[in-house]
């Protein structure tokens, strides 16, 4: 992983390099950059793939204590990251965390396209039972750390209140170990995630969706109709909210489509970039 020094602190990212179209992938809560490993392995042959470790619990370097980790603050961090790397005509790809929408709504300058996989949207925040439990625990000092302890037991990770509703297929233990280790081991890492949870209000993504009408660039919504956390109806709604949006429903997967259906994700993203 490489480091970028931003005003909020140091962030880590992976960069395949190359001269092809630039794809920037974002991560989610307790979900690290390796979520995209299979998709990037496919797309890197003809694209430059950059994966930003968004500071939402799986990041290894805490932000500055005064960093703004609200949804708007994180969107500004993504925009600053694109500036820092000098990236233009970016295809921004998001999954789980709804921040790609926020970047498109408030910082579209360096974006050429938007790809939205199952993620927080409209009034679905916090999403599903796991999201609501995490959100509620963030309001009680020490409760999130206590809740995280169950994830030390690999056999409990697939419980419906944990990652069981995130992916249809189990995430390999070594991958999930790496995702969870930062938050389990560092109070400062948990602080960053808790700032996001405590500052993001239910209904905030409704306001973001209303602003997507101003994003006049191509958009692709890859949605999982079987997802138990990200509502089926929200995929078509997002495609309709984007003036140039198109919906592709991906079967046999939940929220983490890059884990469940990486080949389909790579194929659809490649075709979308080529066509637009």
C-alpha cells in the first residue's frame, strides 16, 4: 500500500499504474481495500486501478483527531485525494458506503463516470440489521468495542447481525482478519468510524440523491436484488436519480458484489467505461 498525505491525515491506497482509463474504488465500514482484489486483477490489464482505503474502520492509520469524518467530510477527503494524485476523468466506484454519491453530488469536478454498487442510499441509513446495531452502539461509549469482540470468533462472523447479510459467500478468514484488525486493536481507528456514524443522520442520503440530478455524466448502478441490507427498490431509484444512469441487476449476490460476483462486476465496469 502507498501513502498520501492529506489535510485530514495520511490515507493508504493501492495503485496499479498504467495509462488506461482511471478507475478509483472506495471501501466501506470494516471493509478493506482487498474487497476489490478480484475485480482489480481483471481490470488492471487495460485500466489504471486505484483503491482508496476510506477511513471507516478497516484503515490502518488513524486520521488527525480533529479530522472531519462526516459523510461530507469524507467526500471532501476523496476529492482531495484525487487532487493530490492529479487524477482526471475518473470513474468513481463505490460499494457499501454511500460516499460515491456524496462525491458526485458535491465534488464532481474530476469525475467522468460513476459506478454505484449496493450501498447506503435514500432513507436506507443505517442499512439492515447489522447497520442499525452498529449505529445504535456508536451512541453508547464503549459499546462498539464490546460488539466488535464477537468478530474475533471466526464462526460468529457469518451471523445475520454481523457479516452474514453482507456477502452471500463467506469472505476468506485471512481477508476478514485484516479488515477487522485495525478496529479491534486501535481506539483511534474506532474513533474515526464512530465520528462518521455519530455525524451521519438518517435521511441524509435523501438530500444527496436529490443533488444527483446535477451529475450530468454517465452512471452505472450495479445492484443486487437479493441483498438483505440494501433495499432492492433503491437500485432502480438511484438509476433514475442520475440523468444518465443505467441499472444492471446482478443475481446471486448480496451487498459485497465484488466478493460474490467479481467477474460480473469487472465485465460490466469494463463495458460501461468503453461505451461511455
